[in-house]
C-alpha cells in the first residue's frame, strides 16, 4: 500500500467531516476510499487493486461497471430520466414483466420500492390488510432491513436498539443444525423439531392473531443456513392451514445468488409474497419490490392499496433491472453461479475446512457461502461472540485486505459472496488469500 492520492485524501477528509455512516459509532470510522471498480475488482485511494469477495453488500451480482447495465442507465437518462409512479412507462413495464417471468408460481404483479426494507414493510402491510390480522412471525438469525418494522422482524442485534415491543413481531427458531436450538443431531431431526417448535409458537401466539410469516429462503447475513429438505414446504402447509401469509425475503438470496433465479426454488415452494432488491439490477440504482400472488392482488383489485413511494419504479433503476435480467438470461448467469458453487467454491472451501482448525462448518450454494469459525471443534465456541468481533477475526480480515482481498465478515463468520460473474481463476486467487490470512492469524 502507498499514501492516498490528493483527490482520495480530500474524499476521505470530507467524508470524515460531513458523511454520517450506517450502523456505526461515527468517531471511530476509517473508511476505505474507492476510486474505481471493474468486474470483480475495485481500487482504493492509494491505487491498490482489491478483489471484491463481498459484492459490496451482496448486490453487485454482475460485477462492477457492467457495460450493458451502464449503457442502459445512460440511454434511459438521455430518453426519460424520471417519471412519477402513476404513469405507465415502457421501461418499468418491461422490468415488471421480466421479474414476473422468473418469480415462481403466480407471483406476477410487481410493486416497486427503493430497496429491501421498504419491500418487506409493504409486503407486511399487504399481508395485514389481506388477512385483517396483525402479528408477524420471523426467525432469530435473520435480517430484513433497517426501517422500524423491518428491523423489528429482523432477528439479529441490530434490532435491539429499535425494539420497543410495539410492532407486533414474534420471533421463532429456524433450523440450524450446527447450533441447534433443539439438541438435534441430524438434519431430519432438526427439521422435524424446528417445525414442531414453529407449530407450537403458532398455537401459543394464536393463529387468529398472525397475519404473516416472513423468512429468508436461505438466511443470508445471519450465516447462509441451508434449510433442510422439506422444511419450507412444511412451513408453507402450516401457513395455509392457519391463514397466514407466507413472505419469502429474497432480497439477498434472489436473482441467481443461490444458483437459482430465486432461492426458494431449492425448496420447490411458492410463497404468497416475495420481496427482492439488490441483485434485481446489481444495485446500480436503488430498487426493490414485492412480487404479489393473484390471491393477494385480488384483495386490492377494487380496494385501494394504502401505500406508495415517490420513486416507485424509477426509470433509471428499472432500466438497470432490464439490462441485468436480460444479461443473466443471455449469458446463463444463474447456471454459471450454480456451477461456480458446485465446482469451485464448495470444493475449495471444504478443502480449506479440512486444513484449518478454526473452520467449524462450511455452508452454501451458488455464489453464496459461509465459513463458521470456532475456537474449538468440540465446544463450537465461536471465534467472536454473537453480535461482536474479536482480535482473531480482525486479524483474518486485515490479513485478507493487506493481500488484496475484501472479505465479508459477520461476527465469527466469513462469507464468500463474490459477483456471480467472477471467473474460476479470480475465485481461486481470492481463496488462496483467504487460506494465507487464516493460517497467519491462527499462527500468530
Ligand atoms: N432483506 C435481506 C434478506 C437483506 O439481506 C437486506 C439487506 O441486506 C434487506 C432485506 C434490506 O435491504 P435494504 O438494505 O435494501 O433496505
């Protein structure tokens, strides 16, 4: 590394003077300046090239500066940069058609939002109005967004400061064999016990009070826990039996990340509402939305839906979505992500686990992987406490960055979530750096 350029130094200084950052104590921040990005790489303010194993916040699914997405935004800006949501517009209509063509079942009506949190807020509002009920069930170890209701259905420590008990949210345990809440020892046992637990939560909370159950088809930030076979289908049955709207949050796992257009396809289940954001347009312009089933759509056919946003279906964001989805179709990106997981990331991470005493478990699919780091294979004591960090985790992260890799870290986990377009060579380069950083931190 070298000193920042003069422009980068100015960006840094003005940031520290004026930019208020998410989720952070402002006084202790030291943000990396990024001046340029391309494909799977970005460049810091000193001119160092770094491999991006994070896809930023798991959204640049087609990598940085994809020429088709950039051109689509430029063309849309030159044609019609913006138009209010009440008008019909060709780009917005086409984005909705393309999204609906890939969502499962009859989820064919698209309400556009600015991102994932507001998509979940609106999905829950729809569920409450549709059922006339209020409570929302969601899992511990989940993330659904930063707005008041979305952060309260969230099951991670970011909920705690905003939880005043007034949002009608109730948490339950999803299946997670490695840290089983049910003392299960097999996937089948974990699945059965998690379902029995959920059924009991529904009984004790009262099915007549529960509007919706929201879950990530594969929980992302909380640790990429693959649901056991049959779990999602049984959740679907429970929701049907109790008139509970099933909301699949596909904000992180959707649009190819999990080697399918939507992660819920792994469970062969059709939810009532499906929320998306991030990968829908590789995050080049803020966009999220709710895909709505026919049944719920009909609730709002004659009765007004009481919700909206100034930028719902913004043409620049929709142009980026059209270009992203068409590129994914033309270039077989979803299949590419599936193969990347099966042939490259999965085998390499399992090999890493066989050699590193800290790796307790490797989980994932597609371009969506987590390694769970523990001090002790027997006790499974996390390498950093829940909700916190540790000197060991900091050493791994620093070791990666110093060698030219940006890792995604959360508590005691490193996630491997590169762009779906990463080449096998680039992926191997990043995994070799992770290998070295783990060995160095463990030896230190
Ligand atoms: N849902 C999931 C599963 C997410 O991973 C995220 C963001 O990480 C969100 C919702 C919130 O999305 P946004 O930050 O666009 O509001």
